[in-house]
């Protein structure tokens, strides 16, 4: 992990320029984001020893995490927001449902917010830039927390018709948008029902609700928010961008490849974010599977020419 380095890139520069940070600052930033995940990791073996976590809970949580997580990365992000590929109607609806199970936002609100982020990335108008308050220690601490989840509490919502007019005109999407409360309720309750039925016990229902609903949703949210916060402050830069987007390798697996954020901001419509050697991108693999099945087409895969055009030598 490296501190952001200044580079001269074409186009307008970000409103906020970084300045050198101390090791203490890096440690504090890491603790702010990392402690909840560390606490979760410690809680797992403790709960296992007390009989409060079983294989049924793990299986249900895993399935819901993967389905809802890929619904966000493949569906909400790469398909609905950026049009990285075209999908048949059944896949479009399935991706909309899966992404809604994350409880992050409805597909319409998620897409509108993310498109606004790309329009103003790390400049005034960006809904969740960590550089929002400046570059000093206090300003960056506040900015990192704001980008991670503070922005969610803003009273104003991103204008849907302005930033997602195509989705606003799509009746399938509008039905999914209106059904978001019901889909969210299903995501909250279904794990407990499954846990209770599979174990035929109230304890099975309660532990499944804790691990496969509360913990699963909390973990997925923090991973998604980390793309907004961590991946715009720390990491490596392989491609020229007009903002502070960076790659964070250790988030690649839990984020299904979203943490290869530098290429994404360099080429937003690209279906693969981790395009360099060793960069695991599970979402791109899923899109490849959809393409082979005939459910997705016109996939915008990276080419050597496209990569070389913005690659930092």
C-alpha cells in the first residue's frame, strides 16, 4: 500500500491536491475502517466455540453474500450504471433483484448516485469523495469517514431523472425500484426462515438471522463503502486518471474485483476492472459466464490497445 503520488495527467486536475501524510495518520485511517472487520473475525471462532455459529449459518450467509454482492458489482455497477455489457430481459431483472438484496439502495437510486460520482469524481459535487474537506490530517480523517458512510445521511437524494433517465423510462427498472422495500424485507427475513427450516429449530433461525442477515449485510456494506473511501486515498496507480482512484489488492476478493478501482475510473465502461496480471476479478468471470451462456452480449472487454493508451509506464 502506498501513499498517493502526484502525477501530471491530461485534463482538469482535482479540486483537492494531496499532501504528505505521517505514519500515524495511515495507522489511524486503517483502524477506522479495519477495526469492525477485525472484531468480526475475532467473533467468528468465539461464536463457533459457543455453538452460536454452525455450517448452516455459514452456508446461508455465503450464498446471500455472493448473490447480493454480485448483484451490486455485476448488476448495479457494471451493467446498469456503465453499460459494460447488454443483457437479455431475464438477466436484467435477475441482476436488479440480486442487487436490491444488498439493501444498499434501489437500483434507480444506486445508479443515479454512482453516475454523479463519476461526473464529479474527487471534485466539488462528488457525493462521497474523501477529499471533500481538504488535505490536512483532520480534514482527511473527516473526509474518509464521510466517504465511507457519512454521505448516506445527507438529506438530499441524487436526482434520478437527471442522472438515470434511461432507467427512469424502463418499466422493468421502475417496478424493481418500487419493489425495493419488499425485496429488502425478503433479504432480512429469508435467511432466518432458511435457518429455521434447515435445522428445524428456533436457535437455527436466530443464528442464521444474526450471521446471514445482520453480519452479511454489514460486511457487504463496509466492503462496498471501502471502494468509495479506501480506494480513493490509498493504493497503487497503474493507469492515468483525473481523480484519486487507486487499486487496493486485499479488497479484491470480498469486493468481487471492484477494488481494482484505478482502471475502472480510467475506462468506466470496461467490463473487467482487474485487467493486469495477478488481478483477480470475480465479477468479470461471472460476466464471461453470462456471455458464454448467451445471456449477455456486446461485452466491452479490455483490449491491449485500450489498456496501453492510458497505462502509466
